[in-house]
């Protein structure tokens, strides 16, 4: 049987744009201004063309994980998501017990729509919680209330979702340590088996970046951000959610298999405008705008903007960049010896794991993960 692979479905629609977001998403107003004919109502029919073209190119390859991301996938009606799953099943096949995830905003679902998604075969849902504190949500331009998040998570549990995750953001301007603690506690009060926590990053070109440059908001210093990470990790682990990637914690069996496939260098096809794909060392990405995406497909052309075939050096760099962030770590013998020993001496690697031949980040190492990775990949001796 052919090796299984993953499918990512990008849904580029949002009801409003958060000030910190630089994802490839569009509001209805933005699309209407561009004169774009693609919409939430007809999007799945456009996706169907790419799905069929991909299957013609790859043939039957059973899909082991599917992830609907965005944007806000749950702005599509449940039957549209179900239709897409049916087409993936028809064209590729879906492994029995496959992990099928959708991202969701709390205000974009109801108990009824969640029940329909579960009936369609989705078994994992990831909610954009970000914070439990109203003034922090307001700073982030999030439109849901903390109470709605609680209701949505409990509704997902009630209709039978096997795995429920929430995303949190720390380091928002104006967020105190007490605010962050409130968000952590609120997340842990929910029936979840996974949580992601990310430091707020000010992306160039966003509304948030403009506010920072004009001095309207001040980003917390690195020490405060580190304190918040340590606070979160300690609380999650006390509650039984262990870290398995620098920004992700899960109960046993709750790890996101789709993301693990990415980090392991697996094969996946990304469907939708701006989606990225990887297959046997070749990477490509689609044109970003929905109109251009639809136009390419209507002309029976794959909507690829560009592609690259990774060299052995690039593959090795990516292996280190991705796998050093995992709790499973990397064999020490696969890393540059002098830098690896220095990282151990600096307290970045766990000594007990190191004695077993594995480089696994300590808490100090997780806080400095980007620097540790950089020191490794800058000193590789590759042919």
C-alpha cells in the first residue's frame, strides 16, 4: 500500500481581521472590494477542482490526518466541510481512525453546527481562545466573550468530539501576570486534552505593528514573557498536560498528529489559496489571493505560485529546526559536537537524556530554543 500522507485545507475567510494577524485571510468586505467572485458559498466547489487535480497527479494515497485551518473554517456551513471530506475520501481514501481537525472561533459555531461537524467525521477541534480576560481580548481585536468560549468548548464535548484544544496568546500589551494566570486557570477548567500557548509576535504590516511603531502599545520585555511561559508550562504539567513541543502540551494521546507529521518531515498537500505542500523533498505553495487561486483552477492549472526541491543540506537543517523543539529530542551524534556540548554546559539540554544519547531541551533550553537551534544549524558540517 502507498505510504499515507496528510491533507491541509485552507479556508481563507474571517468575519473580521484581528490586529496581530498576518495569515492569508480575507473578510467579505475585502473580497468584495477586490471584485472576487469566490465566496463561502462556492468555495468548496473550487476546492474540489484542486482535490481532483492532486489525485490525478498522486493517485490513491490514504490520508492519515486532515486539518481545516484558516481563516475561520467554521464560517463554512457544516455540509460544505462534509462535502470536502467526502471528496477527499473518494479521491485519495482516508485511513480508518484518521485524525480530522478543524480550527474554530467560539462565535462561529453553535451546538447544532458542532453536532453536524462531529456527525460528518471530524473528531478534533481547536478553539481560538487567546485569553480569558476581556481587556486583553479587546487589545487583540478578538470578538468573542470569555463566556462564549466556555460554552463552545462544553458544547463540543457534549456532542462527542474526542479531542479538544485551545490556543492561548501571552505577552499582549497591558496583560499582567494576574491576567495571564486567569487565562491559564480558565483554560484548565475546560474539558480539553491539548493546549497551545504562543508568545505574541508583532508581524510587519499588521495593524498591531503600526500601533507599536507609533507608540500606542508597548510590547512586554523578554523577562516578563519568559515568566509567563514558565508559569503556563508549570500549570499545564501539574494538570496532566505534558509538553511535547515547545509551544504545545497534551494529555497522553491528545497530541496533534497532524502537526507531528509536519515536524517529522512527512508528506502533505495543502489545498486552498496560499497553502503550502511537501512531497518527497519538494515543497510548493499556492497563489495567495482567492481570485487568482480560482482563476488558475478554472483554467485547469494547478494554482502553484512557486516550488523548490530541498537539498540534503536544507533537509538536515529543517530536521534539526523542527525536531529539537520536540520533547523526543534528537540523537546527540547527529548534531555538531562542540556546540552540543556547550549547550549542555549552558543548561539547555537535559543531562539524563544526554547520557542516553539524546539532546532534549530543558526549561531553560525551551526559553532559548531559537538560539539553541540557530547555534546548531550554523555549525553543521554538511557535504
